[in-house]
C-alpha cells in the first residue's frame, strides 16, 4: 500500500498519519506501507485537509483522520486488532491539537494532561494508534511541542518523553519527513539559481562533457564545472555526460592525478555515461591538423618563443606565415619524427595577425614534447593544444553543449573557427562564472608552488581548496553539492566569502555530529568536587546520549569523580559561591577559588585550583554558565588529542594580475594545541566528524593509538624504549562554521 504525503502541509496533520503507518510497519516487522513524499501542501485544492492520500484498492482516501482509520482497518490484524471505541475517540480528538494558535489547543492539552494522570498510554497498557496519533499531532505542532518541552504539563511531558525513549522509531519517522522537506528546499534553491538558461536545441538531446587535465587534483572550481555539467546532462535534460581527460601535456600529467580525479568525481556522486581521453583521438587529431595545413589554414613556425609572443602581442605577422603547404607538411612530418629540426617548430592556426581578440592571433595548435606520456608512452613526440583538441573531440564525441567557465569566453570564436575550418558539426557553448573565494588561489600552477616548496603537506592539505583538501578539513559531499548547485550557471563573477560555504556544511553535520569534551592542556585547571550522593564511589561512569537530539547515535560513557579538569578561561569568570552547571552532571557551587599572580600586571590572576560542591537538585535553567569538564579519575578517563586550526594561505582577498604570489604568502597558517578528551574519542576512526562541546566541530584526521605493552625477546631481553610503539595522540582538524569568517 502506498501512502502519499504532502510535505508542505501542516505537520500536525501529516505526522500522525506517518506515525500510524510506521506503527503498522513496526508491529508487522514489514514494509506493508510505503511512503511517497510529494512537494505539495494538499492533494485537493478544495480540501486543505487532504494532506495525505492512500489507495487501498477501493479508491483513494484523503484527510488525516480518514487515512489513519483506513490504514488501521486494512491492517487491523497486524496493528493489534480492530480499532476500539476509545482509540477512535482519541483519533477524533487529536484534530483539536493541530492549530498553530496555542490558545486554541490549550484546553485540549489540559484535558489530555488530566487524562494521562497515572497513565503511561492514552488507551490501555501498550502503544496504540491513539498514542501515535496524539503524539504525532503534538510533535508536528510547533506551539504545542514547545510548550511540552518546557515541562509545563507534568503528565503530558512524562508520557511524551516515555514514548520518545521507549519507541525511538517515532522520532526516526519524523526525521525522515524533515529530510524530505530539506531535500525539496534544496531543489527549490537550485531552481532559484536560474537553471532556465534557454540552452538551444535541447529537444534534439543533450550531451555535456567535463574535460579535466590530469595534472593536479580537482579543486572547488573544477567541482562546480563537473556538477553543473552533471546537472544539465542528468537532472535537467536526462541526457549524457562524458568525462574526458585532456591528457595533452605529458610533462605535467600522471596516472596518480587521473585516478584521484576519478575517485573525487565518484565521491561527489557524478557518474559519467562515458569516460574517454583526448589521447584516444591522437591519430585523428594528427590527421585533422594535416587537413588544416593542406587547406592553407595552418602553418609550421620555428620563430623563437619570446619573439613569437611579442609578435602576437603587437599584431606582427610571423616570417613563416606564408610558407607553402609542402613546406609546412614537411616541417610537421619532421616534428612527428622528433628530428632536431622538427623540434624547433610548432604548428599555428592561420586565423588572424592583428584581430582585437588576441586569442585569434594565429594560436599554436601543435607543439613538440619528448616527455613520456602516462598512457601512450613514447608513441608520440608531438601533442595538440587544448584549444585545438577540445573543439575537435567535442564534435567527434557528440557533445551538444560545451559548458565552461567565463574565462574561456575570448576563446569561443577560436573554438567555433576550428570546427568550421574542418567542416565539423558545431557545438553550442554556455559560459558560467568561475567560483572564486577570498584569500584563495585556484590556479593549479600556483597551488603546485605551495606543494613543491613544502608550504603545505600535499594536494590534500586541509588549507587547500582542492576537493580532497576541503573534505579533509571537514566539508561533507552533500553540503558541497548543495552549495555549488545553489550558485547555478550564472555569469555574474563574484569573489565569495568562505563563510557561506562552511555555514552550509554546518547544516549537514550538526544533526549527526556526536558530542564530546576536550580541555586544552595548557589551560587546564583542576577542581575538587564534594557533595557526591551517598553510596556513590569516588569514581564512576554513566551512559549519556552522544547527541541529545539524535538518539540513533547511541550513548557514550561519561566518567565522574571527585577530581575534574576545567578550562582556565571558564575558571577566571567564577565568583565565590556562584552556582554553575557542569554539563552532563548537574549544578555545583564554587566554594573556593585558588589563584596565583599572573606574569603580566595587566592580566587577571591565574586560577590554580577550584573547590566545588555539587548541588544536583539545582535547576540547570537558572544558571548562566554551562561548563565543560573532564574527570581525572580513573586514569584512562581521558586520552591525549591535538586540536589543529588553520588560517588562509595568502593575506590578500584577491590577487591582481601582476601581483607576485610570494609577497602575499601567509607565514603562519597552522595552529596546534595539546588537549585531553573524553576516552570515548579513542574508538573514533579517521574521517569521523564530532563536536567538542563549546569549542566547535572537528574532523578526526589521525586516530588515537595506545602505547603498546612492552615485549620481551625469547632470550628475555627487553627491547629499547624506542622499539615500542609510543602512545599517539588523536589529531582533530577544526571545521569552520561560517560564524566568524571561515578560513
């Protein structure tokens, strides 16, 4: 049976239906009812209550109460039998709990509170449709839900939390609806990015291509090009996407880079319909170059490189421009053979000497290169340029629309000239704005300088704008796709701030990042805790949720003892006898503050020790200071970690054309702090994203390793200390959140 849900409708109407269906699936341990979430606020314009529709084979039924009753009727056996009169009554009464106006639901809420006195379920002694319907109506009503969360109704609050804890699938079902709503909003956001760009001839089919050069790792600018080509090919027009490696420069290209690009595309969810290489077409490209020469549209030139560059800039014709076809063919053949004379030449398209668009001033289309090619080896000693190969192979592979960044706009006439000169099928071009960020370089040449000079650890350095770099910093693929697709194919060139980028990521990680605690070692202050409840040992552990709003993340063990660590910055704010809250424990009074003089007269005294007295009966809502802490007992209650934060690699928001990169390299971009973290962190694997409470979000870059036990050789000799594996601190990279300008 299929249940259709209008996800834009009042959730106080839809959640009860979803929970009833989930209740039936739970009771029957099956998927008897499937869900279809649709972008609508109602399925009947004449009936605003028609927010859910089900067809049981005898026609569609709509309306929350009607659908709930129909679901229970069809699945009566699995759901616990025929609907009782009391259950039916509460399904009807639930309709009075859906109004967003609290005054209208106040009386029904108080009636429910009175009814639940000494009851754990609305009807009977086990979960029924009455519970799921009423609980769902309250959970979907923001006004009522907020009132319940404030514990204003004792019995309703107790019942509500009991169901939440006893039946975690209730919140799971609500979360699925939330996810669907978010996905629809994301789609709407992408639509708002103006994807209606009126590409011509789309009715004949759409084939796009993403042509990366395997000379480096993909950066965020490449990611935008790849995702837009994928979007237009697969989502917008249901066409074809080609990924073609532009491997025309063997001096810079490697198989390592190519494999990394393939992996990064897969991670971003890009599945090309075809993968190819420009090197697959080297024979055809050679023949097409011969054709251009034979048609008098290309010539061989051995002018010295610096002179050629100056002549192009000044609009001066090369002395070789009017060579005969025979001379040009002979020179091209010598280039192909790799002779000494041939290596002095390149082939230039004969387009214009002094066109105002300098890209049309007889561009080079073939050049010599004796380097080993990672795919073709030493088969070729000459290679086509991108400007020649791209328009030719685009046409040969059936590309219909070439989507590329606006920096190529001046070369568009050149692109079309190549196809026309060779009588090839023309390809439509659409330019979109390149993705630029403040204080960031995206040039592979400049990024390579950072790598080659050891200023970063590699192409996946967390400070790099490569896909691997930002992922290592903590960016999720879902957030990356969301952010880029919301930019759309606009031609407006902007220099984006990283703030928006990382704020998008926070929306994805906050609901699923487990909460942990870390105390910076250099700032740690010890505190003695008194007032432990009678019968409680000096050191003990208790399970606590890893995330208060996401029960699916499970629990962690929190260690408690009479000796704990706090942060110096927190301790300095305390006053004698002030009541504070120790997070995950309860309230405590600050009874004594021990200090020592600061080394600087302008700095406040340093807190050396605190004496706290527990007041677990205190109300955590009444305290201003919620403090993170760690127990020092037992000794394995904490593990060592290193917290790493980063700054931008360059100091200027945007480098101008003539700026020297070296003048703007930031000398201090990495900041490390030793800390202690709760021992639960020891089980995390690299790549895990967590939140250290009151510090921020972090991604685990290197997992914790405990010290290996000392081993003895068969002869009884104990190995030297450096032969043993030493304890290795876990390393966490700080993830920006967009609040203060991400770095």
